C-alpha cells in the first residue's frame, strides 16, 4: 500500500464523540499500514490544539479552522444549488492542501470520511477512492422533514444530498456504511444501485476503557433515592435534543407516578437552550459537558437511548453496554448492533407507555437488570472490539482494484 490522503470533516482527536471516535480508529489503521496525510477541520480552540497529535501520526497535515457562519453557507448553497452541508465545508485552504499533497507525494488512495469531504477528490485522480459515508445523511434530513422540522429546507437538503451521495458512490472504489441495514437503505435510495460498490463496516468500542471494574461511581447519582436514569451524547445534535425533550416531557411524568423520585440525567456537551431550560422538570438534570462520562454510566440504574430519529450504530449504546448497564432503547437506536432484545438490552417501540414498562420491569427486578448488564458487556467484548473493525478495513484496503471494478 502506498501513501494515503485522509480527508475528515472533523479533526479525529480527541476521540470523544461518535464521528470522531470512528474516524480516529480508522485513521490509526491507515497510519499503521503506510504514510498518511491528513486534511481536516477544527471548530473550536480545543480542536485547533490537536495539531501536535496530528503531526505525530501524519506525514503532512492541514488542520483548517472552519469558521464560515451557517447563514452564509446557506446563502451560498441556495445560490449554487448545492446542499448546505457541502457549502459549509467548502474551503479554499483545504482545496489548496489537497492539490499540494497530490502534487508532492505519491498518493495512491484517498480515504474520504463523511460525505461533506467528497468535494475535495479531484475528477482526474486515478488512484483508489474509499468513501466512508457512515450513515445516509439524505435519509436523516428526510426524517427531519417528515417530523415537521423546517420541511422545505430539510427536504431540499435531503434531495441534493442524495444526488451527491449517489455521485460519490459511483466515483468510489468502495463506499462504506456503518451497518448492513444502512447499506441496504442506501442501495434502496440509489437510482443506479448497480454502479455502487457498498460494504458495511461497523463501529467498535474500547471495552478496556469502558470497563466498570476500573471506574469510580458518580456520587451525585449514588446519593439519590429513586431510579437514576442516564442519557449521554452530543446535546446540540438534533436527534439527541429531540430524544431528551421527549423523555422529559412524555416519559418521566409517567415513570414518576410509580417512582416519585426517579431522576433523568442528560450528560453531554453543548446542551441546547431548550434542554437547559428543562433542568429540574420532572426530575431532569441537565449536566452539560463532564470530564468523564463513565462514572455516570457506572452509577446509572438504567441507561436510555429513546431516539426517534437514528442513523447508523449508536456509540452511546455500545458504551453503556460495555459498562455492563441495562439499556432501554428504541428500535432505531438498536440498529446495526446485532444484540438480542431481552438478553443484551431492552427494546421498546417509540411509545412512552412502552418505554416506561421496560424501565419499570428492570427497576422492579434488580437481578434481571444485573444479568442483562453482564450479558451486554460480554456481547460487546466478544463482538464489537475495534480490532475486528481494523481487520475488516484491512480486507477492503487489500482488495485489488480490478476486483473492486468487477464487483
């Protein structure tokens, strides 16, 4: 394998949120196999402070501050008839870095992480192109529109993103999706599915890091009387916001009829204003960013993932399972994990009474909850390690290009 140009929409250090965790581990696999060059974006001072980590791993790198305001990206997108998602990540400095890197180094593979970065692959590049879409963004925007959120804008974004996704799939030697279900969904949305070479590449989990044997409790949760219910994630992400608000407004009032002191802990950085205003309602506590999420998982009686809109594999679910916690989740949040309902976690339809029933059953039977948590950790350790994902990516990289063309 020659040298690789890795293009990622967010700097993959530190691996502290879902997309950065995945890109971090995939980038490490590429770096272990040969010289790698990295073009990526930062959005904060903490992101821009990751240059030493990039320099240690990459032969060359460009960490570009993404500062284009969303309204400006929206106006550009309307004028250029492009998705806002692409305009937001269109940057002259990144185009220059890509051109310079391809001109100065023997790049034989461009690895594109997330569809926003496909715009940087030159039409005349003759090497291998691997695109990791992770999940189907166009379907996510369709789901937003179906839910009544900014219908015209989201429907437009879904339509234009679908065209870009199809272009990338036709351009790529291999297009990666995060699960077989997501790959099937993507294929079903393509006008010419025969031109796409799709492959599922799941997420992994660092079960050594998320190990309850090495994590202290969170004292605030340990002191509470009622069941302590925890939801983790990036809390400025629309599906997480919607899930947390639904939990607070619709599920917690019902749960507190039987468990008057039940508490719901929302743990994750950048909670939206709407979420912050719910602090104290129906036993909700909005924590915001915390130094380490593991103590909250360790001390939770139940972890929930009540996602109404979900794409791909949910890292938050894998982390809770690795911490041997019983997880109650909606079907969308369980997609792509392959665990067994009633054994490794508890799936409930997106109905408040159904979710309350699953939570109540686990609270009423601590031994069942403990058994489920233990089974969840065993499942993650045996089936969801990053080592297995690395082997699968290696198989993609080792596949001859003529075999890809014939697929």
